C-alpha cells in the first residue's frame, strides 16, 4: 500500500496553520503543525515528512534557521518558505540557503497546489535517471558541474549559468530540468538576442485576438508554453531595459498578462538564464537592472571553458565522433594519435561547440578509416586567435573610419566563416548581440551576401 504523503507546517499564527493543514488534507496530504523552530525540529526528529512549509518569522528564530537545519539533518526533504508580500530579499535568501521554493502572503491556493505537487514529485524522483543526456568528461571542473547540477535539480530556485560561448550552458540547463521534479513538463529555450524588440512582449506573454493589427486569433506566449516546466532564457543580457521590467514582474509575482487582456493568469515556471557576457559589469554600468539580476542570479553555475579541462578532450572527441557517425549511419574512423595531440593543443575559443565543428569537418575530409592531422585543418588556425584578419589591412591612404570599417568587415567575415555562417554563433564569437551583428552586416553592405 502506498504511504500517504505528509507535510510539516510551521507558523506562529494559528489561523494560517489551520488553513494550510485543512487545505493539505483536502489534497490528500496528512499534516502536522508547529508554532516555532524548536517544536519543528523536535517533530522532524520523530517523523518522516514529504514536505515542510515554514514561515520566515518565528518567535524563536526564522525560517532560514529551519531551512539550514533541514539541509544539515534531513537532507532530501523539500522545504518551502512563506514570506510577507513584497519581501523579495527574504525569498532570495531562503532559496540560496537551500529552500526549493517560496510562497507569499496572502497565500494563494493556485500557487500552493503546484508547489506541493512539485515537492511530492521531487521525493518520488530522487533516484530516477533522466536519460542518456550527460556532460562528458572526468576532469575536476566538469565533475564539480555535474555535482552542482544534481543539487540544483532538487530546487525550484532560479539559476544563472555563466560561461563562454559553446561551453555547454544550454546542455546544463536541460540536465537541471531533466533531473528535476519538472522533467515531465516542457523545457522551453529562447534566445533573447534573436527576438525582435518590438515583438518581445507578445512573444513572452502572448496576445489576445485583435490586440496586434492583423491578428485574428489568440496566441500563447513563451511563459504559457513553459507552464509546469522550465524556461531557459539564453543570452538574457540582450534583453532591452523595458522588457527587463516586465520580465522581473512576471518572475516575482508568478503572473503574466497577455497583450490586449485585462486579466492576469498564474504561471508555474522555473527560470534558468544564461549569457556569455559579464552580467555583473552590465548591471554596474546600468545596462542590466539590478533587481532583475538578483532575481535571476539566486544560484550561479559556472561552466568551465574547454581549455580549462583539456584532459577531457580525448573522451569528448570520441563521444562526438560516435554520435555524428551514428546519426549519419557511417563507419566510425579511428582518431590518429597525431591528430589527437593537435586537438589537445588547440585553444578552442568556441569551446565544445568548436570541437564538434572541427570533428564534423574532419569526418567529411578523412579517408573513412583514420582522421589525420591534415583532416583537422588546424595547423595554421591553431597559431592564430579565434577571430583574426586573414591578411593585414593596409592603412596607407585610408582615413581612420575607412580603416576601422575594413577591420570590422574582416573580423565579421572571419567569425561567419568559423561558424559556417551561423549568425547567432558568430555574434557570440564576436561578443555582440544578434541584433547588433545584423545591424552591422546591413550597414557594412554584407547583409544580402551573408544570409543564413
């Protein structure tokens, strides 16, 4: 017989304790209650619970004390904190301390139900394998990342993934989702830099029929599509300030309003964000809102560059070759020792994504049995920076603006060539947003010739 799930409710206000216990009982969850930290610790030592709900302010301490106690003595027990409306700092502090989610007073039953359901799924899925998707490598940096992903998967806290382009930020986000209680829900990835600025609000929140000229039906937005799952905001640094305000409100209130609608709807979405840019510097310079930064960066996961884990290159190379050969239904060639030595020496400004491109190119060029150094086409490339000029630009007779324009053209063309004319990847390699690259291409007269 399946054991009935149970919850410990901790709050010094009798009416709130009774309301929560009654609501949980109606959901089929047995509940005990405590009025302070000491009583809660005693009850935790005597019983086994599926979830703990605790208020932040208690007579003999606060909710953070209980969150830390549970983390140290009852590892694996999901704990959610209840905060006063508008106490964003308390919620962030609790999430950093190890709480898996939070509720704001007055407590909305529409928010309580999905929170409790996520907690119960979390208990059921502690040892459940997600799938074959994984981060390849046995180096210390990648082992630390895998360990961190396991911890992050047990939380509902927003995660900010930092790291260079091509280092595996989206893969890490997918692994957090697939190992979490939300793995049955959708994983929606959106490149913020690729969204037209004038359509961002309707893309994120959807719109009602007629709200936008020429529309004859309602359109669901990205947040609604991710409801019950995870929303991955890639290149979040590219969001304009006006959109940052609206995104902050949606994350903070867990509600959105479709364009052209007068009613708000509740959303249950976990936010994971990422960028290759220095978000902290952007915040200090006023290009990224401080309040949104701290909302997104509750927990940071740093993805190491490939040059920081060179010992993983042989294992990564073999895995990538096996994957490509399986997809192309072709025999797996041997990676020659000389070729492997060259791969281990290359600096990889484009990280794992660049290694994948190099190997895909080598597969096309090799004789089918062995990949050699010549197949890699890296002998000269490995000696030059990732984005460099193939030939020096002669400055004689050129005015400074023309000289700089020639340098810019060469850098952009090199980046496009390195990324096989993928503008999104080229923008990342150049350290600019997708919109900026598109504008520069047009201004430099390269737009029509360089279309994807």
